[in-house]
C-alpha cells in the first residue's frame, strides 16, 4: 500500500498497530467494520501526531533486503557449523557420511555472505550521501561496518529520527522510570518494545568500545565504581555511542578522540 500511495503522490500516515489497539479503550467484538471505525477515530483524534511518511530510496530498500538475506545466511551458517560438534561423539564412519556435504554447504554459505557484504558496500559507495554517512559512523571507535549499514537502513539515511534520544528509545536502550506515589519506587529500566537487532548490534559495539576506547572505558569503570551494575553501565555506553553517531552526522566531520589530549 505504501508503494501504491507513493507512486500516486497520495499523502499517508503510518502508525503502530498496537498504539491504535491500546487507544480504543474497552471494546467488545471484532470485525473489519469495527477496526475501520477505530482506525478512522484514531486518525481524527490524533491529528496532532500526524507526520507524513514516504518510502525509502531504492538504495535503502536494496540494503535492507541484502541485510535480511545476510541474517538468514548467518543463522544457517551457525546451524551447519554445529554439525562438527558430533565429531567426537559418533563413530568416524558415521560422521564421514555428512562431513563432506557439511563442509561444502558451509563454504557456499560463507561465499554468499562475502558476496552480499561486498554488494552492500558497492551500494553504499554508489551514493555520495550514504557513503559520507558510512565513513562518519565507522570513524567512531567500536562501531563496525554492519552496524553502520544497519543504522543507515533504520534511520533511512538519518531522515527518520530527529535526535539520538528518539533512536535510543526505538532501539530499546533508553531507560524509563518505574514509580507511582510513595509505594512504588522501582529502578529505571529499558522497555521490551525495541528493535532487537539494533539493540544487539549496539551491545556488541559497546563491549568493543569499552575495550578499545580509553574514554568510554574510563566512563564505564567510573559508573561501576559508583555502584551501578555492569549491564546498566554498558547501556549508558550504548547511549553515548548513539549520541556520537548523531554528532558526527550533524557536524559532517569524523569523530575526534579529544580524550587523548586530556592531561
């Protein structure tokens, strides 16, 4: 529908289905007629949230499909590589019956993964704007190529989010309070509504950044000494990485590690 509306120059608005569902209040029964009425009422009563949407550029669409195919290959590769675990637990004659086939499949999958990654890089370099964003993001310690590509895909070339805080909320790394009156005083926690893939990538980036970036390492260790649990301190590092991403994109200059100039 989004493609059809865009091709015919028709303005449209996209909203999460769960948001519309929870705005209905107490309801009884379900039918297409009732759902249509609820969607129309939501659109009428939430006009202040209206934001015209548009489909991604063809390059972003291609990157998204290629990234999805790469994820499928990685899952298949992990599954096939587990076959080698049987080597020491079954007779050699039994294992040899699948060993050659398994090695062939693993080899083909790795070649396919390499081809997809090369094609994604070609697509990135084919557009000046995306290529510049890719170079700026990868200039940040701890953030690799695949995370940079996924950030570009998710943000639609950094046109879909206005600030790093919005993206942190979308990625599920923004903490929210859990309090009510004087009886409930829970600690701040992240929400389970999140882009789990982006959250996973940011987690790996945060672990890498703590190891290779002296500033973030010092920040992480300081938070732990203050009494914060390691996962909470690591989540703070994730947010800092997103803040750095938006900083270099907005400035249009590579990341500069000023920590090394500190006395």
